[in-house]
C-alpha cells in the first residue's frame, strides 16, 4: 500500500521499520523538526528521522502540519493511507480526509482507557495490571476514533515505563501490519469506542514529586511509572534527589522484620525507619516502602544505602 508515515520518538520507530519490512511503499516520512538538545544545544534529529534516513526514505519536517504548503505536499505524495504513531501534532480535518483509506493511528493503551499523550506512564502510575496497543481510525477528537485491532500485555509489579514502552513499541509494529493486511483484504472492522474513558495528560513537574503521605503501593507505582523518564523526586536535607527504584517491604528474616515494624509504629510519613544492606526502609502514609536506587543532582544513579552512607545519614531522618 502507498503510505505516508508520521511519527517522532523512539516508540514510533518499530512501526516504521515494520512497514518497510512488510513491503509497503512508504513515500514520505513526516517528523518533528530537529530540536536543540544537550549542554551545547546542538540540533538533534528525532529517532524517526534517523531511522527513515537509514531506510532511504524521504523525510519532511514541517514546523506546522496544517499549512497549505504541507497539505499540497501530502496531495502530491497521494497516499492511500496515512499512518500516525506519536507524531506530536494534531492533524486537520482536511488531512484526515485526504487518503482514500483514512488515517490510522497506533496508540499505546487499550482504548478508550488512557487517551492522550502519556498513556504508558499513567497506566503504571495508576497501578494497572495490564495495558496494550490499539490501532484506530483517526477522527477530529483526541484518540476518540473507531478502534480497529487491540493487543493486551500484562504489567508486572516490578515493570517500569521503560520496560512496557519497549514491549508496546514492538507490538505496535506487529499490530499495524496486521491492521493493514486486514484492510487490504477487506476484513477489517471498525468499532466505536464505548464505555468509561480516562485521560493521560502530558507529565508536569507536579506529577514527579513524591508525597510520602500516600500509600507505599501508590508511591511504588509512581516511581516505576516515571522510570526512565522524567523520574520521580524527593528531597533529603534540602537536596533534590531522584528516586529510580523501589520495592514493597518484604523481608524473610522475621526477627529483623519485627524490629523494623516496631520502629515504624511511631514513624512519620517520609521518615527513614532503617537502613538495610542495600536499601532504605521508609514509612509512608500507609505501609513501608524500600528505596533501592537514587540519584543526587549532577551525579550518577547509585544504591540508596550508598547515598545514605555518603551523607552519614541516621535512621529517623526524613524525605520531604
């Protein structure tokens, strides 16, 4: 099929590669303009641009997708279908109606759940036990179009957003090929979205700060949901500290467990109850959480106990 592909981040790349491997004629790849990055603020191409150039595909990088000039380019490319995977710009009605087979989006959730820009992050932060990928026909709404195909994946209690991101990116490429195959043979069925929906907004700084009055399970979900980007944080002695890994409080040593729970009985949320061999046990608003890996500003990530020892920390001190 003659296709135009629109995408920008790492998540989009497996879908683009799958289209080329599948023998589809990708006549143009649209991605966001190069952006300044790093300390030197040098212009950095998007992962999709890098992949497209490696595949020998034509790349277009309009600042705005809705301009008459870009629409004219799209008409000249004459795609039968436009594929959109985390592009980062909203398509106009004119663009949505341009290809004969419409525009198909690959979305990293089981729609109608987690519409929006950060579906993987929010699925983990909300403690979901499963998520997945949905292909859909795009309409003027935000991830509201008719659903085509879905695939589900489990979320383990230790999985991070990085883990699930990579799984869903690969799955998205596979599901896209299945979707186009069914479209070509005429067996594809579009199903309207019904039932309860929710929204997965862009992450803000306020979503990253740990509130120790929340439960241990909620904090653990927040920490892993923000790993590897942008990371959750707290402060220790006024120093901002990224918290990268945690685990629920589970000990096999019954005597040590009794000692920890005895200390926790009078602890406040955020208070470090005990420093174990490679972790810190912290009281929360409901239950205990073990902090495994942290990162001080300007430093590398390290075991939480190493950080604590380096600051000559004492049990009873608090994360704020």
